[in-house]
C-alpha cells in the first residue's frame, strides 16, 4: 500500500498553468508535511529560471541539460523559508511526451540530490520512526496525466512505489500553530589551535552543542507539561464547520536544563582559547501541525526543529553576507558586533500557515517581495510582511 498525498486544490491550477509554458520541461519543489498516516502538500514551487536558460535552445529536447546544482541550491534557499513542521517533501517535473521515459530517472536522481543537500545543513537527526519517503511527481504537458511515486531517501537503492495524489480544498484551513520566544545566550570559545579563526566552523560546532540542549529541554504547552503520546487537542473543543482559515494557536514555554543531572559524570577539559563568539538575543519560533489527531510528540518535534533551524540559518546568512561584502580574508580579530537578520512571517493565500524569511536592518520591503517571487513564486504585499523580532546580535 503506497502513501497518500493530500494536496491543496490551488496546486492543481498552478501546475496546469505551468504545463502550458513548458519548453521542453519545467522542474520544481513540493512543500508540505509528513505524518505517520498521510502526507500533505501545501505548495508547489517551480525552479527559478537561470538567465542563460531564457535563450531558446536549438536541437531536440534533452534532459541532460538539467542543472542539478541550481535545483538543489533553490531547495536549500526555500527550506530556510519554511517554519517548523514544513519541509521539502519532493520534486516535480512537467515534461513533453518525448521526455516521459527519461524524466522518471532524472526525478529520482534529483530527489536524492535535494535530500543530500538539505540533510547536510541540518543540526538535528531524523527520528527512527520518521517518514523517509519523498515524492517524485511526473506530469505530461500534453495529456496532463499525473504520476506520483515515492522513494525512501534513507535507502540509496530504493525503488519507486506508487502513491495516491488527491486534491482537497481548504487543506490547511484549521491547522494548529505553536509559537515560542527563546532567549539565546550562547558562548562559543575559539581554540588557539583553530586555523585562521574559522568562525563559521566554530559557530556550527557551538550551535551543535546548543541544539542538544534544545532537544533535551522541557516544553510547556499553554502552561502544561503534556504526555508525548497524547493528542495535542485532547480536552479542547474543535472548531467545526468552517473552511475559513482559522488558526488554533498554542503558546509554548521552553525550559532548558541548567546543568547536568547528578547521575551524569562530567569531565572538565582545559583548552587554550584565543577568543570567543557570543550569540545573544530573543528569537521567535513557530511550527504548524496538521489537524488529523496530531500527537504532542509531533508538535514539539516540529517546534524544536524550528528553534534549531532558525538560529543556524541566520548564522549561515550572516556569514554569506560577510563573505559577499568583506571577502573571506578578515585581518582584524578585535571585538566586533554583527546583527543577525530578523525573522519575518508572510501569510500564504487561502491558508492559516505563514512562511518565513530573514531581513537585515537595511533591507527594504521591495527586496523581500522580490525574494518571495523568485524563491517561492508568490507575490507578497508590503503590508503582509510581519517582522516578528527586535534586533539580535
């Protein structure tokens, strides 16, 4: 029995429109949420065209020109814009009939490349029982026939399994949201033996240690500690009979352990340091979860990942910005302050879910709007950009 994908109705319209522009193929990403019983696809996003692709290609259509690196880079950029609970669930390709035979192999290869690229950046490990099937959606531009298959991305030898692709209206209308503010104060020593003061590598190591603290934290949902295996909505009234986007929001407090328990032995290591990195500030985190009897465990896991991702993504963005503006060679090792980008949220049309992005203080709304169009193929009104935080350093 294959997996079932419940798909937001508007995606069907989006894919149909894309199929009229195919020359000779178009690729893209599927965004949504996995759950043990079923998967949800809430957005499809085409790969942004490269400038040189705009020119008409001469000769018979070939899939050999598929730019894997461009597509995986797009997937990495998009994954930064997804709040907790959402992920890149798969890839799609709309191709002309003569490419149908080759497109399934190309999709499989692409799916594994995207997953490899995304998992490299994660500071958390997937849980054992987690769904590792990802979707490869193939659409014929002439007949509009849709074929959905899945591959287990944890198994490089995985073969295709058929999957159901079902459209549903107001799919995320009554999803649940969890939000929290986490005060961050991370001290990362820079070892004297560390070559060239490799700030990025040291920061990642420090964030790795901090992420384990987040994994071990206690999460209070609306002031209560809940058993992981209970239903998130247990004891709450459900909203019925509405297809209007309405969000049921849970406020979460994160309690991190101050030190190790008395049972755990601790060994101290003395190391010579030449400096340190301090990350300080309050970060706003958010996760969304489906409304099909979600368990507390799923909700907390989604929020934990958002907390870890949002900090590591910001540090990545900051280092990219420093390299762009200052070059990789930094001569001065005196005290410096850098402001991490602030988080913002933007609503998805017809949904209760919001997508996320980051802005530096000097970035204008127009730049953010441009990024949403390029990365997520979604126009955004300046009034819809909600900046969630004060500035953090």
